[in-house]
C-alpha cells in the first residue's frame, strides 16, 4: 500500500498515543481525531495532525479521513450508561464507517473485545459493554469499505491504566484482585498491538477478517500481579512485600466502586488464537516476561 496516511479516532488514549509514535517511526502521516484542545496539543507533540470533533459529527470525520489509506477506530469506554455505551460504541462506529466509505478509505481497523461473540451466551458477557461492542461489530459488513476487526485481551505497556493501578498497589503494599485471580488470560504488549494495526493498515492480512488480539502466553491475574511485583523488586533491588486481597465477584462493584461491565471483563475466560497475527500479519510476539520488564523500566523513567 503506497498511501501512508493513517487516521486514528480516540488518538489521545493509551493505545492511540503508542500507535502514533510507532506509525511516525514507519513514516506514516497520522491524522488524529480528538474531542478537546488539550488532547489535540498532546497528539501534535507526538507527531500527529489533530482534528477536533467535540461531538460525533459527520463533516468533521469525513474531512479527517480524506486521503487516508486506513483508519484505526479506537474510541471506546468500559464505564457508562446504556445510552453512553450505544453512542460511543455503536453510533461512533456507524459514523466512522459512513465517513470512511464516503471518501474511499481502503480499510477500517476496528477494535472490538475478546469474548464479544459470547454476548447472550455467557453470564459475564450479558452487559452493555459486550452488547454494544457486539452490535458495533455487526455494522462492519453492512458497508462497502473493507474492515479488519481485532478482539483484544488485556493490553498493557508504559502509561497503561492497568499498570498504573498495579504500581499504586505495590507502593501501598496492597493490591485488590477480583475473584480468585485464576481466570485464564492472554495479556498482550502494546507494541505488539501497534504492530498488528500497522500491518493491517498496510494491507496485510485478509479483508473483512476477525483476529484474536492476544499475547503469546496463557496466564491469570494472580500470576500476572506476582510477575509485576517480582520484576519491580528485581529492577529496584528491593524485597517489597505486597498483600493480595481477593474480592468475590458478588461484592466487587460495591467494595471497589466499579461498574458491572468492568467487573465482568475479569470473568472472561475466552482464550484466543494468535497464530494468524504471526502468519498473516507478520507480527513477532514479545515474550511476556520481557514485556513486563520493559514496561516497568519505562514506568520508572516517567
């Protein structure tokens, strides 16, 4: 794909910021859609051309997508009302597809969620997060613009909210874990995520395809937390002790003051297949321990 112009919605978020940096390294011209001036200033410093759209507005998105070879649609929430989930996940996806189709974008890259196809089948998936993501996925084949849908597991890396919360817990010597912490998971390093997105943006992989965006190893939350504590102590050359407190699913929304949707994600026991990421998109997966080590070292530089 000779055209090296990439559009990104939600460009100022954790994934979007990392994607801008990696895209610029590969000589992509990046257009980022954000809602506020401070976000526009932030992504401009990262090397993107900002487009401000305070609301979901067709003219603004259409203008931003002009000349783009591909668009990565990152806008999403994990907390909110039913109306907010529908607006941010479903209405925004429809807007992106309509806008991309109208200006001839070659491919829309949609970020869904691992387990969305279990909506209506598994108890943990019967909520507004999984439901709205699943509904948004159903829009993709209704438009003529080719798409690639990625279904990610936990994404981590420098500046990720997940690791920020773990660092706070380590410093307080107390970390809460939802449930028994033994639900299988396949966390994926943000650098692998951006590699997948940029490969898809270049035209690698199949059109109208769905990919499990999962890391190279199966672990669980308890193991993951203990790995983070281990590497933290190794890098800091300390023996910091941390108490892990397990909170039953039935009590988590009240005790941690989090939404049902956020709690339900931790119960998703779906395992994905990352083989197509390697064979079709040419991505070399980062070993989990290396990714954790590098993430912690980067956090200590912030």
